[in-house]
C-alpha cells in the first residue's frame, strides 16, 4: 500500500508545487525543465530555490516586526513559532509516509513559498522583480575546486549590472590558468565572456546549483591550455 501510494503521489506533489499560486522564481522553473526529470538534479533545483525563499521569509518577517507595537510583535512572533512547528511536523510526515527526498523537498518548498507570499502581501510587496536578482545573489562568493591532480578557486561578484567571475586553477605539475569574465544570467546559468576586445578566450558557462557551481567551456582549448584547467565542480567555501 505504501509503495503504491508513493508512486501515485511523487509526480502529483511535484506538479502541485510547480502549478501552485505561490511565487517561485523563473530560474527555478527553467532549472526544473533542464533537469530532464533526473531526481538528484530536481532536488538541487528545489534546494537552491528553498534557500532563496528562506532568506526572503526572514527579510519580510523582520520588516513586518519593525512596523508593529509590542503586543502585535508578541502575537506575530507566537504565530511564526507555531507555523515553524507545524511546517516541521508536516514535512516530517511526508518524509515518513513516502520515504523519498523529492517529495520532502517539494512539500518543504511549497510550504515556505506560501508563507513568503503571505508576508509579501502584508507588506504590499510585488515580488515579481525580486526573484531573478535574489536567486543569483544567493550564489555570490568564493568556491573551491578539489580534484585529483589539480585545484583552484572561483569567485562570483557583482560588477554593476553584470556579474564578474574570476577563476584560478593549477595542476600538480605547476601549470596554471587565470580567467576573468563578465557574466549575464540565463535561466539557472551564467554565461561569462572575457570583456577584452578581440579575445580568443571562449564563453564560460557556470551552472548554478545548491552550494556549488559547475563550470563548462564552449571549445576544446584556449590561451590557458586545455579547457580542463577550468572545467569542474567548485564547492562554496
């Protein structure tokens, strides 16, 4: 019975989350489309979106609290504590009933995004313009590459209207590569190019995931040597 219930509900719960009235970012929708239905990739999409929603929730909560008198603050805080307990119980029940991570992550994301929408309405905030920037800003910072025979670091930063990327990579043999580019957002990916004119360096594609970025390049070689100097999975410090 449990296995039958599990099979019947996996797809329906995911589709419920995607079709809900709750506001989810366009990056999340594109990430799910690009996952190709691969479970681990879908979970990465949900985890990244959850982190963004959680930051928005805390931000909106603090904004609401700043507008309330003492009695209202106590009541609102009590309500939020009760909601957190209910949320924990709800997702724990889903995890135990269906025994899979994808349903857990789907319901967890649905619950928090509903709460974020409610807080946004209380503040009179139109969230539509927030999502692309917030989703990208959540991955800014430094990442490290640790693979057999080579290592390196990758830093994503804001550069005016664009995003900057700096990658330093080195092999155990002493070969090094230093790449700098400016990036634009396209779905759950950054497309980065060297801003210098007439450069022969290729576009670098940075796929955004939960706590990591995956780097790929468009050609087999460039000025630093083999593309493998840059390609790989970098994990956030």
